[in-house]
């Protein structure tokens, strides 16, 4: 083989090598692109699946970031578009720190609401929201209001009304969930009408408080004088009577009886020495009460005559979500299921709470004579346990009229009681047990307390052990590279 032939073969071999190398690089790049595309497709797919099927869990001990079952139920039933308008984030340096913290928590809570129903929209209220501004042009709305709009209905919640802060600006109590959920119910659902019976020398301040707070919960509240109407209106979802201090007339009792026979819902609070003449009427409907005062052997409340129930009927839905909250009852009388209903299969009556360590004082003159001291009189007064409230359900179906089916429900309490408990009672009366109770969030500081042994362990691990491990690994890596 001559010199020219060898040179030609060498050149051909070199060109072939170049060609093979270029093809190999093309394959490598193609493989990289394909693998990257597959990886991106996997990431997108996993994110789509995670967005649709996910698990949310609040691991805080007080469940600060979880919404209640009532809120989930309301949002689950929401079949209309609700828009929540909030003002843009406030600038911290020009605003109180507690206000900034409250707004942040409110925005976080609304974002949590949106997770459970996409028909809830959150928008910032600016000058560009012409339609909203036109709708609200005659309404006084300030920068602390959150506006809920559904169709032509709207309500506002003032951010300052839903939290309590300490002097440092830290939020201690946050009750926005209750306010937001009730507002959504008011704008998106048909209002439930509650009537409060008046005209019996009731305490006006208590009536006013009940009216205000029930309206806050989304109910349409009206007062009614049964002495004038002679009938409970057909649109009455529930009737409330608050500590009547004058005789309930026979006409009123007749109207109440007819209402309950229609499957009505009746809530009444009693009060010692406020004679209302309801004994015979309530006895027929499964409730017995005495005009006495229930007193505790050892009172944990400074006000005389005030008691805290020691035991609750936790099996009853009204009490199912009380948790550790205690109710304070001012001057409570004894209320228990009537003995006349025992064995009646149509009646289900249950006591709601008891005072075990106390007694029912029958001589209530001490309420007006400061010189008198109440004391237990054997044979006259009754020792605990004393029932303080009763819930009754009675089947009022008519066997002759096959189309008439239903049940009347009553709750009778021996004292004026906390409005939140009244709300629980109403939800049971209205058969909305799954909506019972949205307690405010309590933000508590949880200090980390360590003893000397634990502090020593942290010192040795963080200052000695972990740095030493890093140094040793560095030396090993340096030696291996030297080799």
C-alpha cells in the first residue's frame, strides 16, 4: 500500500469518527430532551392530581387553621356565587399592628373557605369595581369592612368586631369564622324567621341582646304579641320566650298548643320568682319545673345565686360540642322531664345539665331580704343532682290524617343563658345539629420549657457533636482526594 492510499484511509477514518461523534451527541441531546419532557410531565401530572385529591390537616393543638363542621356544611350547600370584597392589604407602618394581624388572619380564613367551594370568590375592592361601588354608593362602608355579595343581597362584617388583641398587638381571640359563616347564610340562603314572644314583662336588655345576636347568626328576628295575634304565624321556624315575668294567658297557651301540634319549635327560659303560669302547659308537653332557686354547695362564681353546671348530657346534640366551656347560670330554677310522660313512646325527653353538689332552695325570699341566709331544709328542699334544663321531642303525627307527620321540639331552661348556648338549642330545634357551635379561636402562647439535662443535650449536640461530624467528614474527603 503506497503512501497516498494510507493518507486517504486515515482521512476517511477521521471523517467517519467525526460523523459518529456528531450522531452520538445528537442521541445524547435527544435523550436529555425526552427525559426532561417526561420529568416535567410527571411533575405537572402529580401537581394536577395533588390539586384535585389532597389532604389538609391542621396540626395545631387548638385547631387554629381548621374550619368547623358547620362552615363545611354551609359551604357544601352553597349553590350560588358569593363574592367577598376586601380592601387591599393595609400598610403596616400606617396601621395598628393588631389590625394588620387581624386582616392577615381574615384573608387566610377566606382562602380556607374557598378550598371548600369554588363559588366563593375573593376580590379586592378598588375604584375599578364600578358595579360594586354603584351598588353600595348609598351605603356607609369603611376600610375595615369585609363585604359579602350574592346577587342583590349583601352584608358587611367589620374586622374590628371579630377579634380581641393584647397590648402588643397579638391576637388573643378570633371569632371571624362565626361572623363569616352566618353572613354567607344571610346573603346566599333563605332567611329563617324566628319570633320572640313579648308582652310578659320581659327584661328588655335581654330581649335586645338575643335579637341582635340571633340576627348575627343569620336569622330574621321579629317580636310578636300572642295576646294580639292569637296565633303563631305559619312562617315561624321557632318561637322564643325569654324569662316571662307576667302570666301567660289562656289564649296564648292555646296558640302555643296549636303551634306545637303543627310540629312547632319552642324555646323558653324561666327565672325564679317570675311567675308566668306555664306549669300546667309545660307539664302536658313533657316538662316539669319548680319555682325555686338551685344553689351550689361551693360556688366558684362570686355573684350570689350564680351557679356553674357540674355535669352535661354529652350524648345530646346540643351539648356535643361544648368542649371545656362552662356555662354560668344566674338564679336558676329546677327543670326536669315530667313524670307524666314516662312510658309514652311518642315522647323523648332528656335533661341537658345538672348540678350534683347542691340543692333546690324552695324559700326564695332571701333574694329580696339581705338579712336572710338560704339553708338546706331536709324534707322541704331537694338535694342534688338537680336538673337545670330539658329538651323534648314529641311525635305529633295524626293517625287519622295519614298526611300529617312530624315532631314538635321544645327546650326549656331554668335560667337566662349564654347566647351561644341558645344558638346551639335553636339549631337542634331546627334539626340543624350538624351546624352546632363555631367557637372563637383562642391563640395561646405555648412556652418551651426545658430542664437542665435537656439544655445540656442541646448544647452538646449543636456545639460539639454536629460540628465535629462535619469536620471529620471534611478531613476524610480531603484525604480521599489526595490519594
